[in-house]
C-alpha cells in the first residue's frame, strides 16, 4: 500500500464529505425538509441524504484505517465505494436528462478512484 496516495484519497474524501454535509445541507437537505412533498417522500429523501453522508465519511476513513491496520482489504473497500459513488453520479445526469453542471458529483469522485487505485497498486 502506498501511504501517500492513501492519505491523499482520505483527505479528498473528507473534503467531499464536508462539502456534502455543510453546503449540501444548506442547498439540498434544508430545502428538502421544508418542502411540501408528501411526508413519506420527504422523510425517505432525508434519510437517504444522511445515508450518503455516512457513506462519504466512511469512504474517507477507510484508506486511513487500511494504513493503520495494515489491512489492504479496507483500501479495496474504499476503492469499491468510490467507484460506486462515481458511477452513480456519472450515470444519474444523463438518466435524469440534466447537465453535469447540475449534477457534477460523479466527476468529483474520479480523482478518489484514481488515488485509491494508486494507493493499492503503485
């Protein structure tokens, strides 16, 4: 395992988790909570937003945990989680027929995927 790339993946992952939590909280989560959507839709979306928050922090923590414990499998888990997030984001924009300017999130995780891969195999 390459510690430089693993720490870089963790740092970038932490940045995205914090952006999601604080900027996304103001721009997405708060308006969602205040919307007039049906309660089941609003509550489910709110829960999903928190699940994404937890996933992003986990993806940021996994490379560090891999280094501290010497368990390469944790770094592979980080890579797979980042690939899943990246693909979900890259696929969502065209499926929803919106621009990547509206939904850039998938592109934000391309560097995370590369950093995790380099941490594993460089």
